């Protein structure tokens, strides 16, 4: 299932993996980096920033930077970031950040994952539509990436 509005992107997927496995894939910065395709410099910690180089082909020139908002074990992981930062020549200091939330729910040995990114309506008008379109496609790919990652044989 996926749902969109002008302010929020929402993707939901049933993962064939236990909640502890999905939680680790989302909150361990090295595992997150593997499926999200970013080489993060430091672990996630509430209230702290972490950053790293994107490793996805064609985007290696970009730096991914987030501020962790919440880490509620096996339930919620959230962070803020600036989707306008995809233009390395843009000064994003005054641009608002969107909120990304990973919500997990156990369903036996499976996990329901809902990924929501909200706050697009606050972005600069000239960038809003492009950021939304790009991130909507990005989250479609990322929920597939995490599904592949958590079900891969070690």
C-alpha cells in the first residue's frame, strides 16, 4: 500500500522477517547504510546528527545528513533531513526539514513497516513538487531495498 498527499508520502510493506531483524536493519547505521546506500560516519543517537556520502550510482557527490528525532525500540525510528540538499550548489541553511518515520508492528514472525515522510508543504514553493516526486519514487525503491535486505541469507 502507498498513500500520498501534497504534504506526506506513505509507504507500507509486510516484511517476511521478525521485528527485531527489521529494527536492527533500520537503526544500526552500518546496516541502514547497506540497504539505503549511504556510508554513514557515526551511529544513530536521539538528538544527534549523522552524515555520510551517498553510495547510490549517480549520487556519490552528495552528502546525506540527518538528525535523529526518536528511537523507540522495535516500534519507531524517526529523523529529520532536508530533501532540498540534493542540489550541492544550494544553500539549504534556511530550508525546512521533513520528518521521516519508520513505524514497526509485529505480526507473528513477520513485520509490518510503514514509512512516512511529511512536511513537504513547508518546502520552498519552487522545489516542493520536485522534492515530493523524487522522494516518492525513492521511498518506493527503499521499501523494496529493506525487504530484500532483511530477507537475504547472511
